[in-house]
C-alpha cells in the first residue's frame, strides 16, 4: 500500500531534511499501515504561496508510539523507514494535475497522513515524478 504524508515545518519545528532519521508522524492511528508499505513525504516551504516538493519516499520499517515531549505530544503514531528511495527532492507544482488534486483534497484540508488506495492517479503521479530521482 502507498501512503501520502505531509511534513509541516510549522508543526514539527524543522524542515524534513533536518530530521535525524526517516520518521513521520500521524495524529491518528493508521490500522491499515503495514511494514513494507511505501510512504511519500511532501513538504511545503514557508513562502507565500508555498513551494512544494516530494522530499522523501521510503518503505515502512517500524511503527511506535511517539515521544510525549516537544512537538510530538499530539501524535499517536510514529512511522520509521529505512533508507530513502530518492536521490534528491522533486519540485511539485499545480501544473501537475495529480498534484493539484492532492493539494486541493488533502493539503488544503489538513489531511496530512492518508492512504492512496483510492487515489491511483496521485500514486501514479508520485511514481512518475520520482522515477528520475529514484
């Protein structure tokens, strides 16, 4: 299964690239998330309007309860991955119709950790833009 995750610099207090490990968080339990699933991590910068990029993709290696300190107190799930499957981040723009769908249905509605099972166009879009960076 494939999952979209949005890393919010404001919420986490740092850019995804400053994280010490491949770790993402969810404010909800994700009972369908399995070891070996693929996670696609999107991040927006602090410009207005924001510039977005696919900053990582990895396979789920473990899940855990996050630390109860700092910015992690509101999260229920910590997801860790192995090595990155991307060589570099990939800019995403509204010129990509699948990204426009992702943006309008998920990012703007603050749905930051979602299964892509019902979104084959978005999953395919991630695969396509990442193909040069994998």
